C-alpha cells in the first residue's frame, strides 16, 4: 500500500511540476508575444501582462473596472504580493499602466464577486485574487 501511495505522490509532483514548466517555458512566451504583436486581438481583450515588483512578467486573465484591475493567479507566483504587495505594471491592449499590485486572501466576498465575472466557469475553490490599483 505504501508503495502505491509513494508512486501516486511522485506522479502528482511530476505532473504539477511539468505543467508549471510547460506554462512558463512554452505557453506563456507565446501568449506574451501575441499580446505585444496584436494588442487589439481577441486574446488581448481577456489577457493582460502583469509585471510584478520582482520584475517577473506573467500573462493572466483580467477584469478592469475604472482605475482597478483584477486578475486571477493559479500558480504560486502571487505569493510575492502578500503583506501589502508592491509597485508593478500591467500591459492591457497595448497600454502599459503603473500601480500597486497586491494579493487579496482575506476578502471572500470580493473574490466571489470578481471571480463570478472574471472566470465564471472555473471551480470556485481555485485561484487567488490579484488587485491592481492604478495610478
């Protein structure tokens, strides 16, 4: 029995690690290139490029409401935005906007409200809410 648990644990680790590598090394660069080359395209209407305080740039789905931009993070990169977050930028439909970026972990009602519009078909237990307060 322990042998099967170990095999399943290793397989799950490899699957998660493999998907993270796939996104960061193959999928994300293609999406970034498309956002830059076709800033008015269909993907650019739903996906922004967020640049974190560390300088790391990641494409994520977004919802803009006035001077606030919301995003959803499914991988652990968002952890650098804990404890108040920091300065960063977003690239939305060809425009770079600066602001304060933070992860919201303690407001389930805001998360539910935003995710209902941002990603209505995603499982409700997935994702961390990212908030960008634009300058």
